[in-house]
C-alpha cells in the first residue's frame, strides 16, 4: 500500500516526476537530526590521539591494513568493516565495537558503515578524502568524496540512541580539514536522471552467450546494447 523512500532532498524532483508516470501520490516529509554533530577545529594528526568510540574512514584496503597495524601496535583492539566482507562478519565486527563490555573500542572502515549498520561511534576521522570513482568512460580514477558521501559518513557519529549524546567529525591530516568543511557545506545538486543496474540473474544469462568475457567486459557490453535514442540496438562481439 505504501512505499517509503529515504534519501536526501536532491532526489525529490526526480521521484515526483517518476510518480507522475505511475499515477501514485507523493508525500514529502523532512526530518531533522536529533543529536548534535560537531566538526572539529583540529585534525587528529597522530594515532596516539585516538580515544574510545573513534572510527577511521578510508577508501582502500591498503589504508585499512596500515591504520589497523598502527593502532594494534599501540595496544588497541580494532573492529574492521569494509564492503567485500561477508554480511555475517560485518555484523560480528559491529557487535564487538558496540558492546560496552568488549575491549574493542576503535573501528577502521570504508564508507560501508553508512549502509544499514547501527554503530555507536563518537568521532568520525576521515583518514583520506580521496575515493576511487568511475568516470564517464567507466574508468577508475581518484577524486574527493562528494558532498552526499561526506555527509552520509560524517552523520554516523553520535547517532540518536547510541552511547554518545553528540557526534564529532575531523580528519587525520591537518591539510584535509578545511577541504572537508568546504565539501560538506557545498550545495547538493538536484539529481535529474537515474538508472537501474542489471540484476545478477541478467548478467548471468548475458554471460551464457559470451562465455569468454570477463565480468568487467560483460558490464561494458551490457551497457552498449541498452536503449539509445529510443531504439534498442543489439550488438554481440
């Protein structure tokens, strides 16, 4: 009877336009954060300044392993969460970090923490602001996190009903702090179009016809045969 979509304001116009085509009514409700989120005036700068409830956020496995080693060398027990971990392992890591009776009080994670995990984080520390992104040619390149990504990650600190009444956000490097504040204060552009990813079943069926292709080339081929200028062109190669 009802579908609830949770997201930021930049998607509202697109959703409204989509609902015109389906004949559904759209009700917009805006909610405010229930706890304070404070952007710090000083960067962390050294692993010696960590404290319980800290969560380091980075965007590469090399950084995850480096930070974890440095923290463990200083006697800290560390929970680790990144995207390719099995869901059960992520939940176990989150439970350890959240358990007030567990000695694990520091977390190292990617932006995977912003996707459905309830975590008792006091302070988010951006170890880096550079994240691998896909350009228009489908190639990987590094660029600063977007405003939406930065806000989503920063917002994990001091969440309502967690162990902390408010949250803090900072960076590891001093030079990154003014850039972070600039990013989160930018106006988020309205999203004017969106797309659907193929399902795993569709890719599997597609792969049946192209057995020698790698997964990446399958995705590229799938993209090429999609609708273009209102015509569907099928081209196998």
